[in-house]
């Protein structure tokens, strides 16, 4: 399966195929210096398989987790490229989840003012969402993704076999992002989750979710309007995520919680049952007021207001600009209704 992203100044293919890691050299231009980056939570064989297909591979392993989306990691990878003699003709290859993809894309966007970037997402969450669309970045001063750039990949390779080594919890987290697409934009995809059959064909699920994201990105590459729909659940989700400890909830789980109060009451009740079936949390595990306070600094905020995406009926969404006071009241009201 090959999907194509077509933008005014960039076009690239997304290959979805079990075993595609072994075809990286065929699908990507790796006949040059390639910085291959992974993290210590990803099976090392994945990056090794890619590195063997590069003409001149320089490999780097960063620590697993959001802590690696930092200026320190950005500096480390940039320094490695400089000391290894990378030129503007060389490239960066990310092999891992969203953290690896985000930091690698940002390094590629900045080194010599931009080098080619290839993304090989190995988690379901990154396969259905973050690997496509060109958003790159790091966390800074406690705010998620506040520093970054739009830098489209030259190609994306999704090897569904990598999901076989992924813990069930991280499969569920990825499911949350795919469910997000169905809730806002595709009732049939949502009904697939409601029926409990979403996990029966992962390749098809990834395709359906990506077709929605590709359509949105092609219409609004740099989030001036429509692309904000992809942030559904993320403002509150980021607030919850920022307060998690070392063993707390992961990104997809926090987004799932962030979507609940932004849905109509009837739909929320259905979602809670879907979450239980998927193994996703249904209750916020941090102080709500603290999470909302953190969310005020989210990059999606605009001065004293925020663009809110709401879903009353699956497959349809509405966007409105609200003050933070109005937004907080909306969330608290929804939670009171569910008590």
C-alpha cells in the first residue's frame, strides 16, 4: 500500500507494508551519509537493518521518552552530524516513535538550514499520526512542542511488523489517535471502533487514519485553519501529560482523556465503553485545575483565547474560539454531567 502526500513545495510517498524495513534502501535515497537515529526502547535490529542499507551510516541512540525532545538532544545530534562531516546533500533517518521522529525532523530542518529527512515510525501512534505532516519540534521550559519547524519528510516507511514487538498499552495509545480521526472526520472509522473490530486489520486502520490526515494536511499544511482539527483533545491532553510522573500516562492516553469532555454527552458515554474495550483510561488522574493551567501555555492557545474543537456527532466537528474561562467551564460542566 502506497499513499501520496502532495503539497505545493513537497511531495512524498508513505509505504505501508509488513517487512518494509528491508526495502528502505529501495524506497529511500540512502546512497550518502545518513544519520540513523533510534531510542533505547526500540529493538536495535530495526535501526541496524536500515543502517546496513545506507552507503555511509552514522548511528545514534537516544534515551526513550519525552525527555529526549530537548535542546540538549538537538545539540548532541547536530554536533554528531558536524563532526561526522555531514553536508547539505546528506540526510537524517528516524527509526522509532513520535519522540524520535519529532527531534530528528527538527534537527534535519535546522542543520545547514535543512537537509533531507526520512521517517520510519515503529509505534502505532506515530504511524497513524505524527510521522506524516511535517510537524517537528522539542519541548521547552515545560511546554510541549513549543519550539520547532514545519519540515516535510522525503518519505515515510511504515512496517506493520514492528507492531508485533509493541506493548499492548502502546497499541491502545495509538488507537486513541486513530479514533480521534474517526470522531472528527469519518463516521465509518468511528463505527469500526464501536463494533470492536478496529484491531482486526491494522494495515487498513493505519490507511484509513492516514487518508484523513493527508487530506487535512494537503488543504492546510501549516495549521492556519482546518489542520487545527487534528489537535482535537490535545490541549487538555497536553495539560494532563505535563503533570505525569515517570510512570504516568503516555501521550495517546492523555489525548484520549482530553477528547472526552469535548464530545457531546451521548457520545462521551459511548467513548467510555470504547476506551474500556481498548484498555484506555477513562478518568483524569491529576488535579484538573492544574492541568487546565498548564494547557493555557499550549502552543494552540492565542493570547487569552483558544480554538476549541468539539464533536457532538461522530464524523462531524465544530470549531469555535473561546476564552480560557469559557473553555474551562465547558470541560468542568462535561465532567460534572458524567459524575
